[in-house]
């Protein structure tokens, strides 16, 4: 079963976007991408972003932003209405919280607080016709209580409409069997982040899908419910456009559209 669609997480090319947003979007489209995952931060800092995306022929199924007050000291107060209105403007259907730092996952009470924040955000999002999601790193898999990972405790405490965007690489770095976790989470997993490498925390060792240790083909086959896979690099030792092109070349033949 192929991926239904393929995106690029624009965080991968953040340094290029800092210099030239429309030019970077055009290069992404020239590689072949027709979808991107973009952030509220980029939207806020780039007047006219929705038009630039449209001009490049790029759609935005997923939009990212902090959604809870857990790390509010780092993000500042969250204006959910502004975030969700921006998501609607760029045409997104799901807003994903992609980063709640490791220090905020120290106990089951922490997990409950995170779930409460995401649940509140989900109620507001519903009024905009949107869903809320959460994206993992490695620490949500490393932390365990009573035999369950912190990520699975979170899922158990979330409203049923809140979905997961699973970063398969970070699952493996966190010490979990990726295929087993995906099986346990089942229909909750609606989006995937797909990068590869030697399964390490060193971001500069990350590689395009198909050039590392992850069973990418099996991951895709095991998740027919996934609406979009997204290429992402936290960092890349080579030319980032070559990296995202190599990932596209591997994943596009495994994508239905």
C-alpha cells in the first residue's frame, strides 16, 4: 500500500527560507514536491505566504505550531485563534504541535498536563474545521511508566479526534520498534515524518529515506491509514536541496499521488 501523498517539512530548508522564501518554494516545486508542511512561525514572519505557496503550486495539508502552555516561557502566550485562522488561510486541515521539549516529560503528571493542553486546543480547532495533532521526538519513547511509553500515555489521555504525526526515525532513536509502535497506535497515526540514517541523536548524520537503517518500505506498508508522509531533516551534512531531492526520488515511487 503506497503513501497517499508526500510533503516536505519546510523546517528542513529553514536557512534557505531565511534568505529567499519564494525562490526556495520554487526550488522545492521544481524537485517535484506538490505539498509542504509549514509553520505558524514562517507564516507570521512572511507576509503574503499563502500567495507564495499558491504561486509555487504547493498545498499545505499540515500546519505546525505550539499548542499548549507547557513551554510558554519559550514560545510566549499562544493565540489559538490566530494559529487556526492562519492554518485555514493556507488551506491546512490539521495543526500539529511538533515540539514539547524533553524537560516537560518528567512524570505522568507532566503527560496529563500536555494532554489537557492539546485537548483544549482540539476543541477550539474544531470550530475552524481543523484537527489537532502531535509529533514525537525520541524522549517521549525513552520515558516509560508502568510499562507504557510517555507517548502512549499521552495518546490514552487525548480526545479521540487528536491525531499523531509519528517521526519514525525518532521512534527508533528512542529505543522502540517502529513497526510495533505503529501497530499499537493504529488509526491514531495519520501522518509520518520520514528521514533515515544510523539511528543516532546526531542530527548531522541524518540521511534521505532509503539510505539508512530504517525499514521505510515496511513502515509505509504498515500504515495504509496515513494521509501524508513528510520528508524532514533536522540537519543535513550535505547540500539540503540534494538531500530533499534524494528523499523525493526514493519516496515518490512509493506514493499514490
